[in-house]
C-alpha cells in the first residue's frame, strides 16, 4: 500500500471517529426553571452542577423557597441541575444565559449582559441573584460534569 492509500485511510478513519465520538464542546440545551434573589454574597459569578438531589442540597438553601421547590420538582433520573449565582442586583433582568457547553467534566456557562434601553434608569444596588437550569442527562457525556464555570460578556 502506497503513501496515498495510507493518507486516505487515515482521513476516512478520522472522519468515522468524529461521527461516533461526542463533540468536545457541543452546545447543550437547557431549561430555566427558577430565578430570583439569592441568600449569601459572591463577588463574581459562580456555578454548581447537581446530578442528584443530594448534591443539589449544597446550594438549595441559597435559592429560597422558590428555588428549593424547583429543585424538588426535578426528575434527577433524567435531568441535572446547574445553579448560577452572581452579584447582578438590579441589572439581573438584563443578564441572560447565552450558552452551555461541556468540556470534559466541566460545564461552561456563558452569560450575556444586555445594555439598558436608551433613556431608562436602573437602580445601582448589587446583591446576589440565582438561576436554576435543568439539563437533560442524555445531552451530557462521560466523564459527567461535576463542576461548572461562568463567563459574563458585557454588551
């Protein structure tokens, strides 16, 4: 077999591998199940992953009654929960989850801050808020995520 045949065989092999292997950082679908004011304080956004109700207990108290009720309603046999906390305060309504990707055992949460509408006023208070997202476990791949990171892009 000549060099040309080996090169073609390598290309075909890599193409087949890319079809069967999970992508390194494909976008994952999520559903926002709760958001609101959080208990505690953070100086920058932070996120946590819960694959079962026991691991969700680590942050459930910080989400108050609304968040705790949403967590109790999650079917952990089919879904994971991602909790995002941040010092967003009054501008919280302008901050959206833009993307969720898995990179190995880490979920990367991308957030985007929209600019306020021209001519609008907004309070300047800074306090902690939260978001709870459910993620289908079928959309995750091994190693299953145990940590999460957050990046915030400003408009």
